C-alpha cells in the first residue's frame, strides 16, 4: 500500500485529527497541501498519486455524467449537498476509482462534448 492510500485511510478513520471535522472541502485542501509539501521536499509523486491528480476529477465527471471545470470536492458537494455526506462518499468513490478499468479513461482532449456547432474545417471569424 502506498503512502497516499495509507494517509487517506488514516483520515477516513480519524478525520477530526487531520481535518478538524469530516469535510470534503477540508480534505481537498489537505491533499493540495500534501502535494505541495512533497513537491517542496523534492519527493516525486508515485503512480497512484499521479493517477489521482490527473484522473480522479475527470472520472467523477464521467461517473456522474456531468461536465464541469469544478474541482472534485465541489462535484461531491453538488451531488450530496453537505460536507459530511460528501466526505463519507469520497472514500467509497475513491475505492471505485482505484478499482476502475483504466482502459476506459478518456483523454480530456478527446472527450466528445456533443457540441457539433463548431466543426474543425469550419472557418471562425
């Protein structure tokens, strides 16, 4: 088990110790700080961390069938309406994310947004 998984399990077990309260917003802020601290110390992110940083938010969008530029904590708050429920659901979704079929990941550049109003060969003023 890698360090991020261990850390998230500790946070899930005792959110008050790490975040003050079970809050999905506080969790995202904590993880941003975790990423920053590791960068400042010259510690390269491992494969799981890179996967989380690059794929979790797009995966949530596909999971909930929504398109947004909002971060993952705001997506969860939109769906679950309160910090504690969104926090709790994060860990269930985190597990599903880790166990997903990665071959189904979609490059955001290739993601069809179903907007046919602008064709590649169409000239734009």
